[in-house]
C-alpha cells in the first residue's frame, strides 16, 4: 500500500497512530535505481516506511538549479508502487508536501550547522549547502521519528554530516549508508545526470575512471600515498575538476597518518552540471 501525504498535520496525525518503529528514506524525488535501493533496504527491515519527496530550497545556493531541479511526482509514485508490487504486508507513506511552508512554516528561523565537516570540499564550493541539508533532515526526523534512515553513499560528505548531527544532538535514529548504484560503465546514478547530453555522458566517465586509477595506484598501502597524490595532482590539471581528494573516511581529515580507511572524493564539472562520486578504500 502506498499512501500520499501532503500536509504536516496529516503526517503528524498518522505518525501518532502508528505505534511501530518505522524506516525512513528522505529524497528530493526524480527517483532512480539508487533511491529505490534505499527503499528496498528499508522495506526489508520495516513493514512501514516513510519516504519523503521534497526539493529543499535551503540547500540550494542563489545561482544553483533549484528552479530547474526535475520534479516528477507521478513517475516517482509509479516507481514506488512497482517496488511494493506483490508485498501486501508492507506500507510506504510518501510525504510529498506541495508547499514548502509545510516543512518550514512562515517565520521558521533556525538552522543546524555541523561545524567542521560542513565547510570542506563540497561545503567550500557550496557555502550553506550542508546547513540546508542538516536543517531539513533534522526537521523531517522530528516529524517522522524514524528508527533508521537510509542515505546513499554517493553523497558521502552529506552522509557524514548527518551522522555527526545525529551523534551530537543525540537523535534517536540510526543512519544507514547504502552503496552507490552505477550505470554499467561506471557513472554513478544521479538525478542530475539527465542534464547531460549523450556526448557529455561519455565524457563524464572520466570521473569514475580517475577514481579507479588513483585507487589502483594506492593499492590499499600507506606506502603508496605519495604516488597516489602525485597522480591526483596530474589528473586535476584538467580544469573541470572542482576537487579530487583523498581524505580520512571517518572525519574527512586530509591527514592520513593514522587512517585505516580513506575516501577518494571527486567532483567533475560537465558544463554547468557538477558530478559527484567517491570510493571507499582500506589503507594498511
Ligand atoms: O540527498 C538528498 O536527496 C537530499 O540532500 C536530502 C537528504 C533528501 C535532503 O534534502
């Protein structure tokens, strides 16, 4: 069963009636297989899953794509329905507010800032972005009170920011990071891929290929770090990189001396579209 909810009042009434623990998948809609993998996981663990579709204005900068971000509710609902096919025991409550004031009522004036983590890498290129993300996710957690919430690891820094917020504010929710889903040739699925022309799609493979080259050079060994960094320096001669960096996977520190796991994060620009990707690597 899929039930659509468009107002906060209806959501709160429903949540009050459902006594059981529930899973939660927050999204901005325009669903693809990556989002559906989060829903599938949530449905494996819970009979009742909340799923939000809300293009959050607070996480877009003034010159970003808030206006043109694809809004495809009818198609999204069909996809959710298809995941539920043959599972009469499961319920998905889709919270898709039509008016942003349902989430941020007039006069709403608070913001959540996860200090250190939000200001590097993606946060440096998009000032205020993670404050917008943390603020909406906090608000959704407050309304939905999930036991577990599912996030794709494609947005690895976002995952770490949310996890840190939950730890710092002692929120009673478990954050589950789910693997990146890729096209056959390696491009990580993203709603923004549809901004790419067929030619740009081919060129965009350079992002995943570069991550793989650096990972291959590193080969899981601290002793190869200098070589991997040299390779990164060479790759980022291409001016389309916003960044390509090796960071500690737990706290995004650039100091990897004591790291056991690192993340290689990259953002490559194709025209006006920014493509994000990352790999998680062990380091011995
Ligand atoms: O990852 C996203 O789609 C968004 O940043 C999120 C977590 C739904 C918050 O708007």
